């Protein structure tokens, strides 16, 4: 793999690296975090179809993305991962779009986590008006940004602690529910009297949301020890963990309660209290808050590496990509992102996260297509991991997620159909402004061309 040695060394010489366990905790925190926030799928699609989606959507969505990412990482283990893979495969324009959509889309995502945490606490802290909730969300987001500025090791081990705390009430709930099984948790398969199209679309959207973002791990490839081996191990471990987390606790709780019509976002806390008493309910509430903290912590870690590497490549101002001399992190990219998180946390952005999913679809599809394109551009490059199945396997890995994405877009709400294209349009506009107004000149992508 050819490399612009002086440039990369200057940009990344201070970067620190961590091993398997903290990386797994961070990745799990980003892609799952716990059995929280998706409970409405049982009410909207029916328990049978919901479990079917949660079990099998990964095979058509997150697992193909994991396989494509693993192969790309095996030949191009570079910091910035999927953004730089897309650039190597399709050139400067599409590489920029991939990075820009990921970074700007997560402004909505991570600001919503701050809002969501304050919503969790609103019932327990008296006198929280809108300004106090905004201030609280800002404090949380700024604290997590500070933790990430201090380095990936601190953020990674914080993720380990947070996830360990989350697992305690989840395992507790499963253990208690096993001894109080009264109902078939898969009946009815769909809600009686509802149009099948609506039921299918709502469930698919939630399942895709749960299993999105698997290419994000590649954004910190430069901070992994033995990245080619570690990346594949993380992909192998993370998907089964997520499937178990999303299916087992909720299915067992439904087997005890049988009240699928009552399940809404956050209902796992109520179900825990009904099954295991106030102690389990309180423990699950704490876990839900910690799970959201883990999501936000991991989101900051992954997404702020992208603008830093884009700046390193010359697409964004160079100062944005500067690595902190002491902590080895893109502190300036983190600071700019945190300011935008806090501004957006003033608004009710939770619903706007549905707009963000279009940017996630766009970056995921670019990652899949990059894996296909690099088979053509670098067919003889050494690959420690290859997507299975030959040409047919590669086609399936690209086509199946593309079909799911098309279905998701077709079933998008009217306001999502109205505003998501505008968010995507900021990518080409920003590219033209930065290239031809501010005269930003991208450096050659020599770091990503395998020989």
C-alpha cells in the first residue's frame, strides 16, 4: 500500500491506539447500547413480525455492510475508513459526499441524545423548564466531548464500564422472566385489522434503524492495535450481541406480560417494573439513561474522526484536522461538533432523526459500492478477508441492502421526504463552495491505493 509518509506521520503521529475490549464496548454502544428506544416496533408491526424483523434484517442489512467493510479494511486499514474507501473507489466528489453526509447528519443524531437524556430525567427533577433542559443537554454533550478529547483510551474504557452497568438489569430481567412465562410472544404475527403495507413499512424502518451504522467502526482504524485482525473480530462479535440484545429481553417480557399493544418507546422500563418489581424497574431506568450516554459517547468518538481526516486530505480547513499533541485526538473537530450539538439541542430534534437516516443510507450504500469497485480497481491487492460467495456473493451483499433502503425510502413520512433531500443536497453545495470559492485543494489519495 503506497503512502504519503511525511503527510500521514505529521497528521497522525500522536494518535493513540486501543485493543479489542474497549473497541467492542464503543462499537456496541454506538450500534446498540441496550434494549432501549425501539420498543414501539412490537405495537406497530405486531410481536411476530417484530421478532422476525429483529432476527433477520441483520442478514440483509448490517451483516452485508460488515462483510464489505471487513474486506475494504483488510486492504486499506486507514483512519477515516469508509470515507477514504469511497474516495479511493469513486474519486474526490463522492468521497467528500460520504464524509460530509456522515458528519452533518450526526449533528441531528447526537443532539437528540442530549435531549433524550433530559427527557428521561424530567420526571425526576422538579422545575425543569425548556431552558434548563437545554442547559442540561449541553452539559451532558460537552462532558462527553471532553471525555473524548482526553483520548480514545478514556472514552473506550468509559464505554466498557457503562455497558457493564447496562447488562446487569438486562440479564436480571431475562432471568426473572424465564420463570414467569405465560404467553406466546409471537402471537399475533401482525396487528389485527391493520394494512399489511403500513405494518411492514413501520417495522422495517425501526429494524433498519437499530442495525444501522456498522461501517462507522472504520473511522477509527488508525487507533486500533493490529487493525486488520481487530476489525474483523469486532464485526464477528458485535452483530450476535446486538441481535440478542434486541430480541431476548423484549421477547421474554412479552412472554410474561402478553401486552404487546402497550409497548411504546421506553416501555422496557415499565415492563421490568411489572415483572421484577420497583428495584428492577429502577435499575432498568438507570440502564436506559446509561445506554443513551453510551450511544452519545460512541457517536462523538466515531463521527468526529471524519471531519478531521477530511481536513487532513485538504477538503476542509487544515486547522480542523489538527491532532492534539497530548491526547492524540482531533480536539478541534470535536469542539466544533459539540457547539453544533448544543445549538441543535435547543430544538425538538428527536423527530428529525428520521431525516438523518437518509444520510446513513447514503453512506452505507457508498461503502457497499466501494467494496465492489475496489474488486475492479485492485483485484490483486492482498486481502486478509474477502466477502464470501464470489461474484454472486458480492452482488447479493450490495443488492439486498439496496432493496431494503429503497423500501425504507418509499415508506418515509411526508416531512422526511420533504427535508431529507435538502440535507443530502448540502453535500454537493458544500463541495462546490469549498473547492471553487474557498479554493480548497484535495491532496492525492495515495494513502488508499493498494499495490
